[in-house]
């Protein structure tokens, strides 16, 4: 099995790549601006998921029709701004990276998966897609769009043992959401989470494995959020 991970240079993607590599899987990650650790550099290619050719070359160079392929889409960015003050180009860029980048990678792997009759695609969506939070219109739009896109791709490919699902993350104790959040704000976020704690990278890993192992779950979303809605 070959595991392709976009946005694997830090945060959740890096953690998944490191764990799957330690388990002996062939892993292929992308970075865009964060150079990966020297020990892992063999696993990485520099790819901007906003660039269709770069995404297709990365996939074409690493997989063939003989491979069982798993694609995990972790590449993502955020843009915090009130809608009335937002720069439209910055807003659109979030859509192009989070939604467009995910689609570019899916579009590149699907022909291989279709011919092999196997594929697992896992995207990371967010609680912010379902919960209105001030300043997050671009990110929320990019993440909720993954749900509709995945349902359509799921039915197109269901007979080929290709599944596509989203993990809707709440607040994970790694990566973008809590970086730079002061202690006081962290405390107030924790108080809103029914389980009383942030999600851990281990929770993410177990959920990804579960989706890889199940061929009958497709077009669905798993909320990984400690009960926060
Ligand atoms: N952490 C959370 O609590 C949380 C919550 C909800 C949803 N999510 C989602 O989960 C996924 C992973 O999040 P994370 O927290 O691990 O994020 P992160 O730590 O900010 O890492 C983001 C990754 O995306 C890559 N990336 C950004 N722009 C890119 C581009 N144009 N082309 C290719 N790669 C690009 C970055 O690569 P470089 O650094 O090399 O540029 C980095 O590897 C994201 O989709 C995020 O929206 C996370």
C-alpha cells in the first residue's frame, strides 16, 4: 500500500507520515514552504497544491496502476478576516488551496485507483464548516464544500472499492488551530468542549486508520471534536 499525504511538512500531516512510515508503509509527502527534517527528506516532494501540474507530477512519479493507494489531504491554510473587510484575492486563495488543492490531488489519483479497483481518500474538514465563527468565512466555506464534493465523488467510484470521507476536526492539540493561541484563550476553548480536552494526534491517527480499513464507509463525515457542536 502506498500512502500519499499532502501538507505533510508539519502538524497533522507530518505526524501521520511519521507514524505510517514507522509502521513500514511506503509514504509520500508534500511540503511547500517548510523544509522537512533531513531524516525524512526522501519521502518528500515540493508541491504547491494550488498548481495542477505540480500535483499531477507528484502523483505520476510515485504511483502506478499496480498500487493500492491511500490519499490523505492535509494541506490547508487559514485566512481570518471579517467578510466586510476581507481582501477578495486572499479569500479566494483559501478556496483554491483548501478545496481546489484537495480536488487537484483527488483528480490526479483517481485514474490509478479506478484501474486498480482500490482507493482510500481522506480529507480534513473542520468544525468551523458547521459552526459560525467570526472571521472564518473563507475557511468555513472551503471546508464545508468538501462534504458535497466528497458525496458526489463517493457515488461515482463506489463500485470500484474507492472510498472518500472527511474527518471534521474540532480543536486538535497540534497544527494550525491552536498555534499562537494564548493560554487564557486555550482555557476558555477547553471549557466549551464537552469532553473537557483538546483532541490529540493519536485520535486523528486512529480515525484515519479506521477509514483506511473500512471499505463500506464512503461519502461520510466523522466528527472528531470531543462533542463540541
Ligand atoms: N489542527 C487543527 O486543530 C485542525 C482543525 C480543523 C481542521 N484542520 C485541518 O487539518 C489539516 C491539517 O492541519 P494542521 O493543523 O496540520 O495544519 P498546519 O500545521 O498549518 O500544516 C498545514 C500544512 O499544509 C501545507 N500547505 C499550506 N499551503 C500549501 C500549499 N499551497 N501547497 C501545499 N501544501 C501547503 C503546509 O506546508 P508548508 O508548511 O510546507 O507550506 C503544511 O504542511 C488542514 O486541512 C486543516 O485545515 C486542522
